[in-house]
């Protein structure tokens, strides 16, 4: 009997295995059918012929036609069938981490393999690949770092650069390098992939490289503008300041600045004139949407309208950023304006989400349930969700801009381009005819720029300049002059000067030991320097936290109607430190304790903190620790106390902050009972209202360092820390003997310090010692 039983068991196990295999092969078959239906499939042989015949090929096609997932697979299949498989080594770059992972996972799935076998990915601080891997998806940043080690990309047979139409800085930079590399690597194949935008530009840049266009397979999408949307939703734009967040905030700004709100809102003269000519009756509602924030009430009303009156189909909402996404998520959860919450699946999709829940976003929801995806412009072209039938477009995206004259960089929502608007609309017509709800009037659409300005023209260039040096690409200015659209001379000069000021480049524009370390740390130079100094000066724990917070985002949330309480909470974290950075640090430490004792939620709630952001900061600080350990600045095996001798010493922490944030310095000048703040570039500045230092009349110490300067109605410094002149003396810029001979002054003119020769000598020696420590 026993024997019989075990035989039965074995049989049933075997049966199960066979069923599993069957299921798997059914799924792969289904995938095959799916792949064959994609527009890219019809172009397979033409594509492969072109790859064989030309070194450079530009492929354009509507988003979702199969460029990213199919073209690299065609190459693999071709190489394997021609038995050249082992020589085939394909790299495909993605502008964003999230798409590198998601695409690699998708292709593995299509091939019925595990991620990391034939297809793998590598992003900053994380990878999944093996010996077997023939196709590697990586971020453009990762490829640029690979180029440092191996400038000729030995062993790479095909390089595909994806999403070049986005004109990201890294992609534009990579194209310059590749154009120079191609003659030295005649066997390397370069394939540039772009949405149907301006493909000619790239072809010309590569000496009229051949272009293949994959015709799209999309359904018509009806387009509704604000006028129609307001009518359909019967949404009333409220004018009472309290009821309308964005509106009230702008009103406040207007009152502060007393300037014309209309021209303030619209930098773009075209849009401005459109606005002015727009009829007075709709003017009020226009004012409500014209500011920097999306009218979330209108978004809710539109979602509600679709859910009540339109046929089934997923809704994709384009918002400007995480703030808006999380606000809307919260509002859906608490207000449940949709009625029965079990009928809706509301999912966020954002580039800095640690991992995306793949399936939920791409899968069709159960019948009767409506999927609503709240996304940033990441869903515009790199990630395709097939079952979207309705698109709600706020018309904006967060965009960096750089003012070279005032050395000001800001990340603000601004109007998207016509090309982006077209992309967004197309997302609704993947499987059937769809509808696109634009939350702005047609006139604004008509006034939008044709294409967005490339990132290289609207971002500070210091990281790029460091990369040029570490890749040994020669003189910075002449290298950048070879770009598709070269940045202007002043921006380049600012970046080089900044790098000299912080000690990353020497007078001859060559990398210093500090500069070399900064190149290997994939963070902004000032954050990198802060991390290095934090470990040299034995306060690595708090510095890791502050650096991680600066590199991600602020964990402090700003509730609209409880702003005062939120400010109080932040102030109490800061104590008497006069420092937003210390407030960040203490809030994080409080969160960690609360988490350990299991009351994370109430701690976040009471202190107006985002638990999700805290978690991200926690993850990032560990990654930073790994980086420091990789370059030998900490030794993780030695335990936590070794690099933390001064971790509780806030004076030391603030001094290291100064080392990282210099030359972001303002001088605090006493004017009677108040303090006036001055920077060198723009003169008088104000402390941002959200800072713990806002409203402080007198500061104990004579200087302030800050992480960011923003311009709205005034120039504000965000996140500031009050520091002593000693910190600046030790960690600021180059020191020279002062003109009257009785001390030292800093080259940038901020600091004049009277001191005896022996004190000066001592300081120079201490600084020399730090330089020596950086030479490891
Ligand atoms: P393109 O690069 O041309 O925009 P992709 O190759 O990314 O197109 O996608 C082709 C199709 O594959 C999409 O239309 C979508 O249907 C499907 N697809 C891509 N990624 C996924 C995924 N992670 N899950 C499900 N389907 C996907
Ligand atoms: Mg793609």
C-alpha cells in the first residue's frame, strides 16, 4: 500500500510539472503571437538588413510600436541563428532607471526566461545580469561610467540608444562621444531609437545616417480642451482663496510681489499674449489653472465624469510630479469621490519610485474595476500601458531651467511642448478609439513650443564637465561645442569656475584628487564632497542622512490648511541650530526610532512627514555608504562607530555641511534689530518661507550656507544652515593674504579674517592635511 501511495504521489508531482511546463509554453506562445502583431514585427527583415549594411541607423516610430522590446530581440535572434551568438553583446540605454528594469523584465518574460539570463539590467547601485547575458539594459548614466573604464567599449557589438527624442543631457552628451568613437570601432553598430519626433536631426548629426520609420498602429483620439471639459464636468473653478489651493498660493505671491500676475505666470511671451486676449468671462477660471500647480479638483471631477458617463477603459492622468500624485492618491483614499472604492484600482507611476509593481500597472484589472494610473511624463513615451482609453493631461511637466547670469537653477512645472502633448494624447489610442481631456484651453496648446528645449541648454553643467574630464575628452569648451545644440559659453564657464572653486579642477582645468573621487560618485559634486568630508571628519552617519535627503527630496509635507502646525513641527526638530539640514537629520532620526518602536504612522502624521520619502532616504543613505566604502573612505567591516566619533557634534556636522555646500554662502549682515542676507551674484536674498530660519531676526553666527537658491517673486535661499566664520575659514574657497597685510581673505571676497601669521600657517597646514587625505 505504501509503495502504491508514494508512486501515486510521484505521479501527481510529475503531472503538475508537466502542466506547469505546458502553461509556460502556452504563455510563451501567446507572447509570440502578441509580438507578431506589433508594428515593429513587419519591419524585422528591413531592420536587420539595415543594421548589417550601416554602422549607424536611426529608427523612429510611434510609442508602443515595439522599438524597445523588439528591435534588440531581433538582433539576438539573428545572431543566434547565424551562430555568431557568442560574439553578440548588446547594450541598450534608457534615460530612466525604472524603464531599464521594466523593459528588461518584459523581454525576459516574452522569452520565457528569468530576468538576468539572456536579458539583464544595470542601473546605478543595482544590477541583475550573468555570464549568459547578451542584452543589457542600462541607464545612460551607467554607460557613461562604463566609458570611463573602457573608452572604446570593447566587446560591445551593438549599442542602442533609446528615447533620444527626449533630448536628455546624458543622451546628447553620449552622442558626441559616440560620433567620435565610431571611426575607431568600425565593427560597432549604433542604433538610435526615437519617437516620431525630429528624427532627421539625428540622422544629419551622424552624416545623414539612414532612417527607418515604423508606421504606427493607433486609433483616433478625440481631443477635448478646457472649455469642453468644464462644460462636461460642470466643474466650477472656485475663486475663494481658501477653497482653491493653487489659486490662493498664487494670490499670496501676487500680493507679495505686487507685479502683474499674468506676465509673471507666463514667461513665454506668446502664451502671455494669448492669455491677455482671452475673453474676460473665462479669465477667472484661466487664472486658476495658469499657475504652477495642477487644479487637482478639476482632475478629480474629470475622473469622476469618465467613471460615471463613459465606457470602460483605463484612465491615464499626467501630473507634474510626486507631490501631485501623492495628494491625489490621498484624496482618492480619504474622500473617495469615486464612490465605491472597491471598483477602482488607483496606481502611481513615477520615475523615482523604488520599484514599480509591474503587473498591476500593465495588467488588465478584473471586469467591473477601473484602473486609474497617476503618472508623470514618464508614461509619455518610455512606458506603454496598453489598455488606456482616456488620457487626462494637465499640460505641464517639471522642468529644470538654468539662469546662467544669476547662476540660478530651478525645477518648476512648465508648459510641455506640442510634441509632448501629441505623445500624451496618443497614449489613449492603443487598443481602441480614445479621448484626451486637456485641462487647458486650445489657445494655450496653440501657443506651446514645437519642441522642448534640450536639457543641455537648461541645466547647470558641472556634472557634465566633470565627466568630460574623467573620460579624458580634452578641453571642456571645445568638446561641448560639438554637441547637437551646444550650450552657451557663459554656462560652460560658470560650471568650470564652480568646479575650480570647490577644488575639483585645478587652474589648468585638470582633475584634482578630490575631482577624481567626485567623478566616481554618481551624485552632484557638492553632495559628493559633503560625503567625503563627512567620512574624513568622522561624522559619517548624520552626513549620510543629510546628503541622502538633499539628493532625493524633502520629507516635510506641506498641508495646505495646517501650515502653521507643520512649520512648528519642523522648527522643533531644528531646536536652536538655525539649520534646516539639522531639522532634516533630527526628523529622520526620530522617524527611525518611531519605526523601531512600531509607531511610524502616527509619528509621521503628527510631525507632517512623508514616511515614503523617509524610507527612500533610508535606502539611499545605505547606498551612499556602499559608495564610500567602494572608494575606500569607510570600511564597513569596522562597524558603525569608527567613522562617527563626531556624529553627535552639531558644530562639526555644520562645518562639514559648509564644506559640501560652499560656495553657496550668504553673509548675514546686522541691520539694527534685523539681519540682511547677501550673496555675491544677486545681492540681497530672502530666506524661503518654508525654512526654519524664516522669521528669525538675528542669527548667532555670521554666515549661512544653503542648498539651493530659487527665484519666484524674490530670490530665496532654501534649506539653510547658520555657520561660523571658522567653518568657512577651514572649508571654504582658496585663501590669500589680505590686502592690508594683517590676515587672510577668501578669494571670492566673502571672508576677511584678521589673524596672526602663525594662525594662518596653522590653517594652511590643516587644509593641506585634508588634501593629503583625499589623495588616497
Ligand atoms: P516602443 O519602444 O516602440 O514605445 P515597446 O517595445 O516599449 O514600444 O512596447 C511594445 C508593446 O509591448 C507595448 O505596446 C505594450 O503593449 C507591450 N509592453 C511593453 N512593456 C510591457 C510590460 N512591461 N508589460 C506588458 N506589456 C508591455
Ligand atoms: Mg520605447
